[in-house]
C-alpha cells in the first residue's frame, strides 16, 4: 500500500506537468481548430530560459530561493510568451484562411525549426541543474518504506491547481474569455460584433506559451536535466492528454494530463518502464474507440 501511495504522488506531479502543456494545445484548438505541434518546443524553450536564468542569478549572487524562483518563473513566462506570439504572427496568421492541412504542416515545420534553433544556440549536450529545492515530508513509514512528498511535488501540484482555477475563471468571467468563446463559436460573427479576432487569437497563444513555460520550469527543477529534444516527446504526451480529456476542454486537458501521468508512473512501477508509452497510447486508443470526443469533450456541431 505504501508503494502504491508513493507512485500515486509521483503520478500526480508528472500528470500536473502534462496537464499544463495540454491546456496550450486545447486552447489553440478550441479557437482556431488547429493543432499547434510547435507547442512542445515552446515548452522546451521555457525549460532552457529557466535554466539560463538560474545560472545568471547564481553569477549575480542572488541566492534567496523564493526571490530566485519568482524571477525565474516571470522570466520564463515572459520569453516563451514572446515566442508564442511570434509563432502565431509569423507562421499561423498568414495561413488562417488556408486549408487546415497547410497550417498543420507549418506547425510541424516550426517545431523542427525551433528544435534546431535551440540545438545551434545551446549545443546538443544534455544540460543539468543541481537540486535547488531539496527536502520534503515523510507521510508514513510503517514497514521501513517511507512514503514521501517533496517540497517540489507540493509546489507543482499546488501551482497547477491555482493556474487551472485562475484560467478557468479567466475564460468564464472576463471580457477576454467571452471574446475567446465567441471566436470559438464563429470568428466572422465575433468580428462583426466588434471583437478583435487577431488580438484574441494572439492572446490565446501567449497564454498557452506562458503555461508551457511554467511546465518547462517545473521539469527543469524536478528532473534537473534538459536537452533540445525534450519538447517533442512531452508535446506528444500532452497532445495525447488533450485528446484523451476531450480537446477543446480545459478541465478535460487537465484530467487527461493527470491520467497520462498516472498511467506512465504505475505502469513503470508495476510492469516495465520500456513500455510505459505504449500503455499510455493504448489507453488513449481504447477511450477513443468508445468515446471519440474524449472523456469530457462535446460532439462538434457542423456549422452550415
């Protein structure tokens, strides 16, 4: 039982990270109906910006951890938001009236471009960061096996819940959220009633990129190693999470992320780690066979 509880904690922390990345996929798809395959690379850039900021702060002698984490978080969110805005402005907006396949190819191209761009700037070697937030709580230790939750895992889960609630309120109760929902329903009608569609879509990319930056910072702190290729696999997992939960649904993206994280961790703990990805994708296939819109997705009405 103690081993199960430990894996549950590990799975929730990993799932929270996937959920944050998946929200970026689902927000963009919900508004413009496009799968932004470069989103995983935006997350990777967030991880690199976090690492570089940590190193710069160390050189400057800023070592008070709360201030350091705040500066790293703000820095990562700002720079990745700029990347998200630039992607939308350069690679996607000119193709908005084109068939969806054209935008999809553009997204794949931007994904490959960003991978190589970071590889050229930072090198192909794995970058590491020493643990900056060690320690945690021991929940129980009845038979010599200690069930522990680290400060970092607590931080990941709490921050994910707070961001999830904040962005749900943003979508539900603010003028920006109403504009996003209007654009999701019908962009032409939204523009006719005075909504700035271009600004709404750009803001959506910026928000999605900022959330991916938070996930990138968490991964940097959690695992302590990053490279230019981490965005590809994490992006595929997060996309799987978005589809599993019901793409277009924010709670669905978070639910899918948590489920993917739990499946990976439990499969690795009780079976074999080599096939953890097969298990996650296998569950996705089973869900889509019986519920094609995902767990919390709604059937898309055909507009005539």
